[in-house]
C-alpha cells in the first residue's frame, strides 16, 4: 500500500503531520465514517475530508471557514491534490499553509463557534475568542 504525507486535525487539538495509507478506508477511519469534502478557502491544491454526518451525529466543531460563514466538524484529514485528481503527499509549503490556517481559524469552544455562526461571523477576528 502506498503511503502519503497528510495532516490530521482533531477538534480542539493541534494538527499533526502523519503518513497514511493512500486509500478510502484510511480516510474513513480518520474521520470516523463516510467522508465528504472538507476543503478550505484558497487551497485548491489541497483536498480536505471530514465526516459526512458530522453535524447530524453531533461531532465537535474543529475549524472555522469564515469566508463561507461556517465551520467543519469532527476529525479532519488533508492531502495534496494531484494533477490527475488523485491524492498525493503534501509538500512542505502546503503543510505550512495548513498549519497557519489552523493557528488562525481553529475553534476554541462550541459556544464560541455557535456565536460566530449565529451572527454570520460579524464579530469574527482571526484567533480571537468572543467569549
């Protein structure tokens, strides 16, 4: 099985760079079920995956996407986007962009996330709690 470099981000935790098997089952195991696209704004060269039922099964909020006025829930996994649409290892520059995004846009608490979503991110500021 081919291994690729990925970034895994759990709710309320620091993201980790990991080597994963390049297959659907591994992605499903990381997010805890059926996968759905969990892309981030302005990162077309990176595929993001989340649990397709994250909101329905009440997974914890993880990362804000204020440009889209929402957040991703549950464990997330990110891999590089290959030229032919395949998943590939993340490059160092892509990892650095992801880590910067997480530093600025990680959810600190459910209450904070709820306030931002309910107000349409009117008072959202990078890396700053409203609580």
